[in-house]
C-alpha cells in the first residue's frame, strides 16, 4: 500500500488550476503561511510543548537529586547551647562553634538502582515530549488543511448562491408566464435557503479555525492569514508492513513503555544489591568551645581538651537480616512484571492501530476517487448543457442547475480529500514518521 500526503490535489481533468484560485484572507497585509511554516510556528509557541519540556526538566532534576548522594557533599554550620550531662546536639554530635561535614556514597546498590531507574524515566519523559510535539503538529496541520478546504468551499458556495439566485429568478418568471407551478418556485427557494444556511455554517467554521490557528501560532488576534493549497515534500510513500516496522522503532508510546521496562529492571537489580554492604565516605571537622561542656562532665579537662577535632573515614553497613530489603525486592519484581505486560500490550496495540489506520487510508483513497469521478462526470454534464444552451436546446435554469450540481460535487471532493489527509496524518503519527513530513 503506497502512502502519500497531498494537502489538496485534483486530477488534471478536474480543472483545479483553472477553477481554484489561491485561497486568500480578505486583507491587504496577511501573514503568508505554508503548512510547514504553520507547524514551525506552533512548535515554537505551543503551551502544551512548553509544559512537556518543564516536565522533562523536573524528571532530570529528580534524577540529579538522587544521584547527588554519590557526589561530594560539603556542609558547614555553627551552633551553641546549654548542656547538662553528656554534651550533644539532636544529631548526636557535640555542640560546636563551627563544623564542616563531608559525605559521599560509594557503594549503595538500592540507591544506585533508583538513580538508574529515574534516568530511564527522564528518557521516557522525553518520549512524552515528542508525543506532545506530534499531537500539536497533527492538530495544527489538520486545522490548516481544513481552513484551506473551508475557504475553497466558501468560494464554491458563493458561486452556487449566484446560480441559485438565477434559478429562483427564472423560475418566478416562468411561473408568471404559466410555464411553471408554484411548487417549483418553492423548490428553487428551498435550494437557495440551504445554500445560504451552508454559507453561514462555513463562515462560522472559518472563524473558529482562524482563531484556533492564531492562538496556536502565536499571531495577533486580528492577524489575517494567507493559506494556499500545496503538496507536502518528504518520503511519505511506505508500504503497510514498513510502517509497522517503523512504528516498532519510532512510536512514542512504545518507546516510553520500553524505557519503563528497562528502568524497572535496573531498579530490581539495585534492590537485590541491598543484601550487600554499603559504603560511604564521611569526614567531620568541628571547632569546640569549653563553655559548651559543663564542669560535671569530667571526662574532658584542661589538658586533654582540643578545640579542633577531625574525624575522617568510611562508614560500612553490613546487612545481616533486612525485612525491608526483602520487601523492596518483591515490590520491584512485581513492578517489572507489570511493566513487561504493559509493553507487550502496547506492542500489540500499536501494530493493530497501524493496520487499522492503513485500511482507513485505503478506504479514504477509494472515497476520494469516487468523489473525483463524480466531479469529473458533473463537469462533463455541465459542458454538454452549456453546448446545448448555445444551440437553444435547454434554458438558463438547466445550465444553472448543472453548475449547482458541479459545485456540490466539488465540495464532496474537498471533503473526501480532507478526510484522506486526516487519515494519513493519523497513520504517520502512529508510525512515528510525522516529523519527516511536517518538519
């Protein structure tokens, strides 16, 4: 199955070049947008992306906070107070005028495992950021493509309204001459009313899309926009099987699930190392004062009292029996099994989604082709009617009805093409190939 994206493309026989002038906002100084430019602006101004970046930064800071235990940590402090009996602070150390403490973890398996798990969570959060970028690109691209379609449809509807007005006028004249029944006038007026109703609906939709795009692109609230039909560059032509393979490598949900499994594996490995000793470097320097030691504490006297005290070495803890370590290992094992099941389910879901969305693209291709042929047939019928009108075989009302039918087929074609574009964008997002087309 060949996959390609066309923003708006009509076969040559449909006369796009002759009948579809560039879509332009009603302003002398509009901002000129291409689809890629719109996507570029949205990526720079999206609040959703900014929030996702902050979440990545928060994950990085969390991992760094835990990792800091394995880096040099130096603290300085001071304190004084009244003592009675054994002089010590709430931390168990003697009160000091000035103190410096240095700590650094060297061997600590559970803590090291937590650090590695959090680093994998950072990678997973980056895939969430990428997924957010893709979602923004799809929304903005879809809004841009729909605005192109709506503006072109409005041009068609305005021409259709002109034809409907002429039909009403001619039908009334023929009724006055006794050639038409009143019901034909009512039918013509109903057709005109439906066209006017559809015009109002599309004008409202155009306003909604313009407001949405201005907000997403960071434009002024009254900034007019100039959008034109275009073809997307990039190699979007891929077989369905190739897209499934690409999704296995690039799908953001799958990448996040894989990072989760890897992080849980590292956490389990670290928790199992909780049965081994931990080692920490510790250095403490204190400057003590005699007044912090009352006279009843006779261990310290004038001769052996030292103001400057230094203790440096390693702190080793050997676990003999730790119920907490056993519980942590069991919990890490359960979390790993759950992550593996989630990964397996995600793989199946992504593969199924790619297949399903590939079929939707195929169905949309078929619908578009039917709409194209109907449009081509309508154009050919209109050409016949115009020829017959020149020969005096049909009247103006028949020609205008032919134009109405052609406009309806044009709008059906535009709707079918837009639905196909949406299906393609959705498929490319699932396959992780969206950035290759839109960036």
